[in-house]
């Protein structure tokens, strides 16, 4: 019997639940003995010139070993993300001006952790405030510039120079549009950012840090500090959540490494929650203008998506992500004419990076809002409109107007399964009855159809599998788990070939000396790249073992097979004949295989979600009653892990629709920088989810696996937002921006009532 | 998130605590459950020289019938208020309110005295004690005095408590048979463990409002209308009179006024068994 597809309990959990994890800040590694503690003095203003910095008093404070300003570092400002305007460089410590609340201005090294904040308070910085640029449209006017010498606030343009198609909506009976906001979100992982660095006598630096990609972090630290990549060794201890905000290094990591060099001592840093809420990469942050046109028969002919996206103060990956949004703009729909563009601007805010979904939820939210607007305009049920526009199953592989090739899909079937599981027709009847009766609680139904990209960008991943003479197995992977359960999943994939029980298989990751090549865990890539690589490596190891066993067993290689019960090579159909275990083979000679799996392209998982919400007509409060999710990511390796990913994603997706938003005032002061103010959810805000299975294998890898890590945020967010608007549709409400807070819902009802008067 | 250094004292009696408070004056601060104090210390918005921890003073830890009142030791945890059998019988509003404070971890640490002393207009218990016409018992080396809760609050985070005084007890009238008009608590939040955007505590025709001004408030116009025989609907429509609700990311003043009316109506309906 195959272990694949079974509900294997996570092997990671006993340690997490008993001894506890070892995060970067918990490290007692002897290399860090005597480490100094870094405290950063951060800007309290969003945009200001620095007129003076006085660190003398801080230098005299107890326990202070050194205080650095930007002038002391000997480092030039750096281009953090080469895909954006290269003039928008980030200083390591701000010297001339600050560009967001939380930007580091001075660095204090102390003997003891607790001495740092006291000394930091003594650093005196004089600021000359400048007008803050917070609103994206204001940023786009270039009236106030963040980088005067660059001459523009535009960090990147995607398709902005293309001539807009003038005849895009020709022949459309109906054209509707709206300006919508996909709001800024904070990843808020339970483990905040942390790093520790120590230089060896060999001139190499070891950096321990909390991250999703050891090799990427190594490469960035090396590039930013102008070091040869071989001189940087990155080690990832346990990582307490990332959600995209821990992809690659943060400048603070490189700063820790540089300060360890300058001070000739190990240095460690772990940020506070307050620092995290302004310092860590945030996500989404797009203003979108959507226009959709088609016929009264329900057929959509044309769609336009104009994006104005926020990069924050210093461009990072967020400057690229709107390109993902453009690629996925038409979603699951067979739309004849598509026109998209994205401009990315800098503002006096925290930098934007990836956040679970990273560009794709923004695409799905936009097209799904457009579909709802179109359905409302022609008076057709939103589920019907979707079904009559999705790409037919016989058209795959399908090259979308977004310019990507969808490998497989049965979109209408996914919608039907979701509608059926929800009891859609009965719910519509219930909705009508409540409206008829004038019930205090209105019912809203939202349907979303989605397709996304997983494993986009880095299609290849490496793996190594070794059987040791004691029968244990070590798997090395370039992926980098931070909660997903790779140790369990990769052990299952190796065990499938070798028969070695998963308890005897150790999965190692996140050490660039041990595993120099790899692309980490992001973009829902791990299983379809790293997992398939492990499966391939274990298969290759079996072949190697057979070669060696053939001689020993005096048999033809083709007559050999694996006896999984015994983790041995045996002669097929010859019970009682001689056999040799993998462990015995390893005793004679090292039994190890390195391999690279390269799928050469991404996969395109899809699904449909149905949300059922209740809206309190008087207060505007929304309660999610049900969330039905059909998520097709191909065959499922481990339903426990699969459903866990869906649960987490759906929770974050619902939360974007209802609760979460990073808010700044007009001067750039963050208003949501604590957990009391930032609206991330607890279980009490969420229903039990109805998960519906559907498995369409991708042809791009031998196991048919796609990714599922981000599906929840992509499918659930538009379904919930749509359901909230749907509850109020009979009042004439067509759109409410996310998060659909009680205040916004109440205001929408008030406005609709005034319009009706 | 590391506070400024401070000295710490854990006196073993109320008298010893009072002596310390008298000695150190405004340089000292009282630590009970810590849920209001510790965050502001960690954000360095407060930097007391001495923290006097009264969290283990069991003499402040009681809930008992005392004549026509229930006397609640100021050190009683929200959880103890929540599950008190005495209160369930005599003052059922209070357990119902305590049950909505934060989450179980918070309720096992936070104290009723701390909540009342902190004087955050967004806190639930002050408005509930206000609706109950409770008394706050203050003690200092100079002696003890009782202040009606209606005269206790002077503004955001401020009360008539003198620097050398400690809240030792909260007294609320026993309801018993007098509870002719019932009680109810309506709390409107975005998330289960949030502070109230608006809250309304109703008991016996009296209405306490959470987060509708700089202090907990009584909806006096509503109470007067009810006394004059107005309908619940008409009386509730006056609930925002003489309030000054704040603006924040969760609500506008206008929205809070609306919520106060809706929640007051609902609470009055529940209280009347409707």
C-alpha cells in the first residue's frame, strides 16, 4: 500500500508541543557566545530631513560598546530590489532624510539586551519634517518626491507604455466599472524578524536568521555587502511563520553581519512587535480600476485592469508583484480582449513585499468584483455569469490573454461542486424570504472562481537522499519549511520508494553550507518542485542500490525490486532468495544520490469558493456563516497538511475581506501598529470550513502535484467580499471596499437609503 | 518593548502597600493584573520608578453579601466575577459583563479594581458599575472613604482617587427582588476579544454607556424617558444625548451614536424579557 495520499500525523509536532521550537532568538549556539545586542533607533516621522544626530550621550550609557550612524558604516546606500528604479537606494542607516516611520537611523550595540533601549533613548536626532506622501494618487503626481535626485515617485511600470486599446469595448452592450482598493496587510507572523551574525577566522560570516529562503538570503546579504557569496553562510533555525514577508534577507540582517565585522564581536538582533508592525514587509496595497464589457446574454467580451500599486518607501518585491496580477488578470475566464497595466509608486510607508498569494489574490479580487458588477448590471445570477464565461475543459492547455499557459482545469465543475455543497438554490430562496419578511439579519451569498500560479519563478529544486548503515535516511532539500510540514511530507515521498518508515527519515534544510543550492519555500512551490525532487532522488537511489545489489545477489538488475516491508532489494518472484537491505549496501559504500528536478514551468491550481454571510442591517456587522471551498491542487500527498494549508489560507482570506487593514494617517503615522489596533482574526471570527475535494493532476510533473499554500487567500477573499455586497444588493449597493468593516457596511446602507429617498 | 528600569515591591498587606504608596507618591504605580499598565510601560509611555504589586494580596480577593450590598474586593479577577455564585444571584449583570472582557487569559489576570482605576472609557466594567449605582471604596493612610461611582470619573484615564489612595472594594446594591426591570449587556466589537466600539449595560431602567465619551456615561435622557413611561423604542432613541463619542479607525462619532441607540434598544428589550 502506498503511503502517498494518507493522513500521516506531523512528525514535527512532538518537539514543538513539548520542548518547544528553537527560533533565532532562542539560539544558544556557542559561536554566539559573548554576542552584543543590537538596538535600532528608528524614525518617528514618515518624511523628514535629518539636520543633526548626536550620539555622544548614548555612547556614555551603561553597557554601550558602540553607537553607529550611517556615516560610520562605510557602506553606500543599496538597491534592494534590482527590478525597480535603481535610483531608489536604501541607506543602511538614514543620514540625510527618513522616508517612513520605523526607518533605522542609528544602531546601538550593548553588552546586555536590556541596556539597548535605554541607550537608544539618548540618541538625539533633529528632524525637519517634510510633507508625507501616503495616498497613491498623490504619489503619482510627483508633487512631493521621496527621492529628489530620481525625479519621480514611479518605482516600476508594467505595461504602462503600451497604448491603451481604444476599441476594447466595441460591440459590448454593457460596460461597467469601478475603482476598488486591495488594502495593505501586515503579515504579523508570531515570530518577528531576528538575526545573529558571527565572523570566523577564515573571513566568512555565519548569519542565523528567520527566513523562508536560506540560499536567497545568503545571495542578498552577499550582494548588498559586496561580499563573495562563498563568504556568507546562512543558517535558518526554526521559523515561526512567514507568509511571504520572510522571503530573502531584510537589510537589518546584512546590517547585523556588518556590525559584527565592525565590532569584531558576534551581534544578535530580535525586533519587538512594535518594530515588526512598521519594519517588516507588508503586502497587497493596490488601487485598481476595473472595467468590464459584454452582452446581455452574459458573455463577457472585454476587461480592463489599471493598477496603481504601492511600493512603500524603498522598492522591494512588491514593485514586481503587480506583474503577477496582470498575468492572472482574466482569471478562469475566456475573455476575448484584455487590457492591463500597472504603475508602482513609492510612498512614505513600510515597504511592500509578498503576502500569501502575492499578486494573485489581487487579480482574482479584481476580476471577481468585475464579474459581480457585470452580473448585477445585466440582472443575471453571479454564479451563472461565471459559468458561462469560464474556459471550457477541452481547451487545455490554454494560453490566457494574460500571456500564461494554464496546464489543466475544470472550472465550471469546480463552481458546480461548490454551489452544490453550499445548497446554493435553497440559500437564494432563504435570502429572498428574509428580504420579504424584513428580517434584521440579511443573508448574502458570494461565489468566486479562481485560478492561480504555483511554483512561479523558480521551477527547479534540488534534493539529496542518503541511506546510512544504521538504516536511517537523511533527506536534504532546498525548500525551507516554516510551519507547512515538509519534514513529514518529504519523508513520506522518500519512504514511498525506499520503504523506510518515516520515523527513520530526517529532513534537513536551511543551511547554505550543507545545501548550497535551493530556492526556499514561497509561492506555493515546495511540493511540486522540492517534493518531486525528493521523490525523484529516492527513485534514483533505488536504481543505484539495484545496480550494486545485482552483483551481490548475482541477479539481473531488471529482476530486482524493493521489498518495502524490509527496506531491502530482493529478487522478484523468488521468495526466500537472497536479499540485501539498503543499510547493508550503505555499509559497503556510501549510498547517496543528489538530484535536481526541473518542471520548467509553473502549475495553475484552481477552485471555487462560496461564502454565506449574515449582515446585521442595523449595525452593519458581518458574520461569516459558511465558507465552502473547492480547491483543486491535483492529487493530495497528505490530507492533513493539505487541509491545514487551506484552513490557514481561508482564515487569512476571510480576514482580508472583513477585518485587516494597515492604516496610516495623512502624516504617515501608522494607526494600526499594535495587535490591539490591527484586526487579524481569531478562531472566534471564523466558521468551520466546508472543504470539498477535487483533484485534477497537472501534466508538468510525474506525481501531478500542484501547490495549495495560497489557494485559501485567493479564493475566499472575493467570495466573502462578494457575499457582503450581495446581502445588500437589493438596496442598490454594488461595492464596498475591503475590509468590509461594520462601519463601512453601515455607511453603505445609509448611502443606499439616501439614494432611494 | 523593554520598559525603563524600575524598582519592584510586593507588599504583604494592604497597609504595607498604602505605606509604600504614601512614601513614593507619584513616582510609584500600582500593579494588579497588569493588562493596562504593562503595555504602556513596554511602550515607554509610562516609566514609574517603583511598581507596587498588589496582585497577591488575598485580603482584596473576596465577593460577599454585606447588608444591602455585594462587596467585591478590588483584587477580584474578572474570572472570579464571571463565575461568582453570589453575583449570579444578586447582581447577574456583572458576571455577564466580565465574561466579555478580553479572552480567558486576560480574565484570569485582570482585576475589577484595576479596570475601574484605569478609567479607560472603552472598558466594560466601569459602565456596568455605573449602571448599578455602585460605590468605590478608597483607602489611604488618612482613612477610608466611599465615592459613588457617579462621582468617581473625571476624564480619560482620570478619577477623583488621590495619589495616596488605593481602591480596596467595590460595592454594588443587591438586586434580589428589586430587580423589577431586568438587566442586559450589549457589547459591539469587531472581534470577540476586542474592546467595545460601543457597549450598553442596562439594569433596572438605568443605562451605562461604554466608549461614548471621555468617561463611562449614563444615558440620562433615556432613563428619564423610561421613568416617564416612554416606550423602549422612544427612550432608546435618546441614548446618545449628552455624549461625546470618539473617532478612531473602527468608528466615527456618528456611527457610535447610532450604535448606542440600537444597542440600548436591544438591551432594554432583553432586560424587559422581550
